[in-house]
C-alpha cells in the first residue's frame, strides 16, 4: 500500500483488500475452468444465466472472454470483478486490464437481469471500449451500444435500450437534463437505471463532481463590452487589480476602481447604476487575469473553445456562464456568441444516485478513499497487480526558477533520447506543451505533441510512444485509456526494456497527486521496466501559491534541501484540500434546490399525461417558473455571503431564501397557465404563440466565486465610501 493509501487509512478511511471469501471464490473459479474447455459457446451463455453463485459465473465469463477476445482474465482481474459486483470502487493499476474487468462485470450483471450503464471518461473511450468488448458481449448473448456527442436522439434512445450502454459521463448528464424538459414521454432517450460502472472513477466522481453540468437555452444575443475589455487589458497587475492567493478570484484596487469611474463617468457603487458597470468590470478582470489562452481555452475557427483541464481535451458544447463568456470573447476580439439562461443543472453525484448499484474502477482510487466514502458512501478496494511493478520513481527535482527547471527537463529528455530510450513528458496545459516542444526543437530533439489542439490524433500518437527514441509531449493523460507498449507497434519490447523502459517526465506538480500518479502509471505496466522523474520550481503556480518557499540553490538552480521538496509536495496537498472544500461548498448549496427539483419533476410527470393542447402550455409555465427560480437562487447565492457581517452562516441564509422563494412556485405556474389557456381557448399549438422550447442548448462550466468573495467586494465598496472625496465623484449615468 502506498503512502497516500496509508494516509487515507490514518484519516479513518482505510482502503480494503480482497477478503478471504473473495480469494476463495477466485480460486474455485480457476478450479472449474478446465471443465469448460469443450463446452459449446452457446451452452456457456446459458450456463452464465443459470449460474447460482459467483464461482460458476466467474469461471464461465472468463472462458467466454478467452474465446471471444483471446484474453484470459488473470486472477486479480476476477478479484476486481467481484469488487465491482459488490458495489466498490476498485483500484487496479494502469495496464492491468480495467476495460476487460468492466466488461466481465457488466456481462455477469446483465446475465442476472440487470441493465448496465458504463460511464466512460470521454466519447472516444465509450466508443472504443464498446466496440473492443463487443465480441465478449455477443458470445454471452448480451446487447451492447454506445452514446457519443454526435449521436442523434433516435441513436441515443436505441443505445440506452441495449443491455449494456457505454456513455461519457457528461453525455449522460446532458441526456438527463434534456429528458427533464421533454413535452412528450416519447421524446425521452434514457431508460432503465439499475447498475452503473464508472471507469476512471476518481476523474468522473471526484474531479468533475465540483463542476455541475448546466443546461442553458438560447435567448437574445450577448452584449460584449469591448470598451471595458480594452480598459482592463491596459491595466497593470498589483497596481489596478490583484489576484487572490488561491488564484480563484480577482479584484480591483482603489486605483483600478477610480480609473474605471473616470473612463466611464460612473460611481461603481451607486444604486443608480444598479451595479451594471461593476459587474462588467469584474467579468473583464476575471477574463483578463484568471483565464489564459491555450491553458483554460483555445481560439479556433473564430470561436472560444474551453479546455477540460482534467483531460487535456476541448470541452465541446461547454462555455462559461453568460457575461464571462462574452468577456473572454471581447478580450480575444471575437464577435459575441448567443447568450442563454439556465434551464436546469445536475451534478455527478445526482447522476449516479439514480442507479440502484454504483461501482467503479481506476488506477488511483486509494488516494481518493476519503472522498469516495464521504461523497458516495463507497469503499475502495485495492487489488494487487498481476505482476509486481518495478518502475523506478525518482524523488521530486525542485529548482529555484522555472527557467532552471525547463533547462533541466530538456537536458534529461535529450539524454534519454540520445540513448534510444522513449520518453513521455506530461505538461499541465496546451501552452506548456507547445513551449516544451519548442525548447526540445532548439535542442535538436524531435517530439510529437498531443494536446487539446490535436486530440483526435491521440490513438496514433500513443501507439508509437514506446518505440525507440520516441519523445511524446502530452497534456493530461487521465482518461485517455491507453497503454504504451514498449517498442511501439512494430519494435522490439526487449530492446526498449534493456534501455530501462519508458521514462515518464512530469514537468510540473498537478493540483491533485492522483493526476501525477496516473502519469507515472504509464510506465512500468504489467511488470515492464520503466521510470518516472518529476520536476517543479519555486515559481510554479501551485508551489508559489500554496508554499511560498525561499530556499538556496546550487549553480544549476536545483534546490537540494529535503525540507523544501517536502514543502512543495505539501503545497499539492493544500490544493487538494481546497478542491475538496469547493466540492463540499457546491454540495451544500445544491441540496435544497435538488429536493425542490424533485417536486418540479414529479409535477412534470403528472402533466405529461395531460392532453396535448393543454400539456405544452402547462409544461412551459412550469419550466419557466423553474428557470426563473434558478436565476433568483444564483442572485441570492451571490448576495448571501454579505450577511456573514451579522454572524449568519451564508449557506443557512441561502437555504432559507430558497425555501421561501419556492413555496408559491408550483401554484404560480398553474395560475399563469390557467390565465393563458383562458385567454386562448382555441389554442392548438403552444409553439405558435412563442411557448416552444429553446432553439439551441449548451452547457455551462460552473465555477464558485468567479470574482472573488462577495464579502470582499462589499467591504471594498464600504471602504471606498469612507475615502476622502468619495461624494465628489460624478453621478452614474
């Protein structure tokens, strides 16, 4: 058990190992294997459905997998299957065959009459795994399908009806949100929700859980304030605005506020202005100071496209909340895209809670054991690898400056490349990957870059990443679902093994140690030799923000003190704690609206049984009332932290207002629908009078406190009013 797994145990959430009963079950499955060799495949399928215990089921499904896929599951894979069937989060190292494990568990569950949803990290893996495992499912008489971002509604409906469906977590969320807004039962695409197996469980259930999926509907076009964007772009950091220590907020200094007021002739804190100018200014400074091109987003085909930091891919159909999206577009000199309003939201926790059984698998579950226990009441089970890992993981190499660090990284990669040893370098962003590639080119080291700008090429790139002399520079590899084979597709494994195997180079500590572990795990698969070397500097964002180290260095800029390295690694744990706090904060604010949504959805079910002239109208006014309620809650959440001045807990105040505002919602929606129907007695199509659904939908990326603490902004306003000459400013308007 690793250090982080032991730490989880110390905190009171100890990862489990397969118990004695499970080990006996696996052993008995092995003993029964020989008797199945001559049994026809069709008979095996029947035996699987008739299997009375796990012993028989595991023996039969292993034999089906051997025949259909040419892969005989190892004992540790069968142990992992048992863990999934028991509803646990299973840790199985990279290269140990998680895809096969998930398919075996799905096949057994399906044979027992359950519908299975396998949540993949992305569309690529949903399609790949469904097609890869299809021969197993066919042999077992189990139907399998997959859902992707480009799947049409009828394709989605057919896929969800299959015995086993593979779907990316965000696509499942989008389909759930859209199903909530149907005007006819036949429009729904999702079906049974019985068993969910989550691949890359920590990425899907922990990392992505902090950001609720939000369905938005198109309204009038956004109004980007290019003048404000240009003014903020001309400002100087620390003179006109500052960024909070955690990097999640930015605010104006008195000098910055005065510059805005002089430029636009307003009082930022005047009731006459209604806060409009201050809101635009906060949006502009967030876009300028906290969102970076080729890190948080890329610009392609004249549009801003968000980058999913946990996967290193473009987050298609996602955008920031309106206002911030327009501010980024103004910053980049682009035409504003269509605006929208929130129609509904869903979190990863809400998605998986719909299922009767939740289980999952990942290579780095133990370090997230506390989160799985707290957030999902799931225990982590650590399954030992089939062959012990012999990878050589070097201690963190810490440097005084970023330039020193990059120079050392290039030298290390160049030396490995000269020997013929393949190298995989992981970077935190698109910009970092391109910078490293440029530095390697200057050192005459050819490399291939895999990032959000060319993620469609990942299969071909990864297939050759283990060949002799290969250098691959990639953004986040979590969820890419790939094993790097020594020698590549045509080379010799033994030749590369003799060179030390794949060398993984981490160019910066990630915000979660699990992401570093996932990168390390690309080397040393299935007992292969391999190594990892991670680099950091005192100027790296994570270290500078959470450690603030000052340490001496040698002539090469390396900080040798073990205490300094420990502080840098501690900074990572601080960042992890911050992420957990953000999730807890998101959950605490989402609980009351979640229960209110249940009442709205129950009312929708009643209305779906009404006649069509009436049904569309009543659904429209109910959906309208819910969207207005969500908009109101967003405003309330922005304002409630100010009440902490009086000692009241913001979340308590928010929940109290949410309850008060919701009380008349259902009755008001009915009253408005009654009035409309009375005024239009001959109505046959609600859409004719503008009561149709939005012509377009997309998702928002939600981020807590995008402009810093509301309390901080309120206090800045109070302080402003106390400054000499505050009352001499020009009136708003």
